[in-house]
C-alpha cells in the first residue's frame, strides 16, 4: 500500500518514517556569478539540476535501488537567489508508492554576512526504481 504524508491518507509506518529521517539530504552551495542570469540571480535551470540531484540522493539513500526520474511536479520560485549568497537544499521523501517515490525539495537562500535565511524554491520530484532490464520494480521491500 502506498505511504504518504498527506493527512487525509494513512500515515507512514514507523519503519518508513525512520528511513525517511535517515535519508534526508542537505546540500549547501555558494552562488557564484558564473551560474547566474542577466538579473544577477541564480539561473533557474541550475536550480532545477541541483534539486533533481539532491532529490535523487535522498531517494537513493531511502531505497538503495537504481532510480530514474520520471517526473517533476510544479516548481515554485518564490524568491530570487542573488549571486554572493548561500543556497541550502533540503530533500525529503514524502510519498512511497509501489515502484515510485516522491521527494520534496526546498531551497533556502542565506545571506553570507548576516543571520538571515528565507525559503526561495520548492518542488517535488518522482523517481521510479528499475531492475536490470530498466523495468519498474518495487521501491520498498523492508516491511
Ligand atoms: C556512473 C556513475 C553513476 C552516478 C550516478 C549519480 C548521478 C548523480 C546525479 C544525479 C542526477 C539526478 C538523477 C537523475 C536520474 C536521471 O537523470 S534518469 C534519466 C531521466 N529519466 C528517464 O530517462 C526515465 C525514462 N522513463 C522510463 O524509463 C519509464 O517511464 C519508467 C520510469 C521506467 C517507468 O516506466 P512505465 O512503464 O511508465 O512505468 P509504470 O508501470 O506505468 O509506472 C511505474 C510507476 O511510475 C509512476 N509514474 C509513471 N509515470 C509517471 C509520471 N509522469 N508522474 C508521476 N509518476 C509516474 C506510476 O504511477 C508508477 O508508480 P507506482 O504506483 O508503482 O508507485
């Protein structure tokens, strides 16, 4: 049965909850001018690549299986991420299906010289576990 963090559906079992906590991925990047756009803020495509990679790390740590990205849901760019700031990505599994799982990724922008941090970008990525023939295979088998 699929497991999700949606309050209208069953909650995660203790084993999955523990696995999710263990597999959360955090990556911090310095935003150099070489990866910014003509507004001097982080190029959106760069942010998407970072998000896919960080989501992939969390998903892989969760299941330790071969995964491919099958979909990315709506990505919300709430705040620009200027050159010269720090960007922290936090990826966490939020849904465990039969062969797929969903990972939420949030990016926080942090000033280098002040204790100021804001939520900037959110997105959800779906990965499918595949076998040697690249066919979907069960993503979670520990229960
Ligand atoms: C050598 C060193 C290596 C190092 C490595 C490290 C690299 C560090 C960088 C990492 C960077 C990031 C990691 C990127 C990883 C790629 O870049 S992967 C490349 C891009 N992705 C692909 O090429 C995938 C192409 N698609 C496919 O091959 C097939 O569609 C798939 C994924 C095998 C699925 O096959 P299918 O027949 O459509 O499967 P189907 O049975 O219909 O559905 C399977 C599941 O997927 C779900 N699903 C299917 N379509 C969708 C959809 N559009 N939306 C949501 N769910 C969907 C279904 O609901 C189902 O879920 P469950 O109910 O079973 O949980």
